[in-house]
């Protein structure tokens, strides 16, 4: 079997799917890419048994066939080759010889029959959405996903579909992010939980534009198609907690802040906070907000004052600064609104301005104030 392909085009496509491959795999074959050639068309597949990603590209080939090629050595060599046509020759023992303008490189491939079969899309429900819509939904929620494997439902993003739109929710029990889009129409009311890894892979491979994605799901798997790239992942089989019950309905005190100023002040002050809690206390009175952080063990202390618009009683409340900083990064609005009630109840953060078809709500639990 023989085919010719451009070095830079192949590298660009493989970089999209290389992230699927784990560093320590249970099966040696999972360290390989599966190359499938059929009539001048190359399909390359990478899998870790939970997530499968594949790309398609046009090449020059006379034969059809399959071979597994070790991913790491192939990626390392492509990164160091200038753009030029490469000729791949594969013999019947799956030995791969790559010929460039000035060199010849040999690597031992593996039998493609040992490569895991991908899940089939038997009975699926499909809908379409733009690439930027899915990318935004991932970016606004993924940072709040839990890393606690004892609560598997929280280690992914919860997708809630209905004819009114798509809602994505993530929580780690200390904070919660809910993002709704009304410009996506789903054929029926449904829910599923997508793990963190495939969402990270989509985040790095999807373009931020209006390309239309075909999204479909079955009882166990999610399928996302974008042009020549496809992703299939196993869904998390667990019940997501009822997030509606933790969102407070009555937070009467409203504070409006300039997002970038608040984020910068948090970054500066949190340097002096306790490293295990990242606690920053907010003292709000009138139109002034005071941020204070201290680490008693090292006698560190930092505080800053900034302007705010506040409607409510004077108050002191403490939060994990890292959570607030990440939440500020998840919104593009110039100003953010914080809704509070008491120092022991969750605060709600929303962008001051939102698009008509978007609704972002972020909730953060307070910390006990150091007295």
C-alpha cells in the first residue's frame, strides 16, 4: 500500500485528534493512529476507548488498505519536517517507510485488526447548532466542572435540551454555572452529561465561526460532526443533581462592578491570601468595595478599595478569589452584577449586558469569614 500526502496538511489534521491519546494507555495499540485509505481519501482515527476522534483528508493513492502507526514518533517527525509531499509505503508486515525530499524514515506499524472498533450510531436524535454556539457553551461552563471522581455526575457538563433551546450546566458543589441559548432548537426534551476530556478536545478543534455542526446522541454516546472532523464520546452514566433548587430566588442586594477592574483587583489582593482557601473578604458600603486577603501563618495581608454601584445594606462576605477570577473570565460584558442576600448564602453573578439569545448565570458559595 502506498500514498502521498502533504507533510504540513497531515500534521495540521493530526494535531486536532492527537489529544485523544493518553500518555499511559492500557493497550499498546491505543498509542497508535489508525490510517484507513479508500479511493484517494485518508481517514485517521485516534481513541482512548471512551472518546474517538477522526479526520478525513484527500491524498494521492492507488490502493486501499489500513495500518496502525505509532502516534508519538509520527507527530515528532512531522513537526520537524518542512512542508513537502511525503510518500508512505506500507508492506504486508505493516512496516511503514516514509520518504521525503531528502530522507527516508522507517517505523514499525501494527495490525489494524487489533484497533478498537468505534461505537455505531444506531438510534440517535440529531440537531444542528453553530460551531461558535457550542464553543461558547463549553467555554462558559467547563471551568466549573468537578474533579471529584467520587461524584461522577459532576465531572462533566450537563446538557439540557428542549424546543426552547439548549442549557449547559456545570458545578463542583462550591460554584455553579448555567448557560442557556435560545437560538438552538432541539427535537425533544432530553438530558445527558458529557465528560470533560471530549469537551476540551472540541474546544481546541472547533472554529469560532458560524459553521453548522451536526450533533447527535444515543443512550450512551454523543456524536459531533464538523466538516472533515468527527468526535464520538461515551456519556457519563449518572444522575446530575437538581441544580434549580440551589439557585436562590431572592437575592435583594445588587452590586454592579467594572469587570476588568474587579478581576485585576482580585488578582492583586489574592496573592496575599491563604493558599488553601484563596479567601478574599468583600466589605461593601455605599459606593465603595473593599477587598481584603490575609495569610495569618506568614503575616501576609493585602487590601484594595474600588468604586461600585450598590443597592443594599452594608455587608461583609468572603469568597474564593480563584472562583471569582475564573467567573470574570467567562463573561465578555464590561460590567457584572452581583446579587447577594446574607454573608452565608450563595451569591449570583450575571453579565450586566447579554445577547437576546443568551442567558448566563453563575453562582458561588461564600466562605466563612476569618474573624
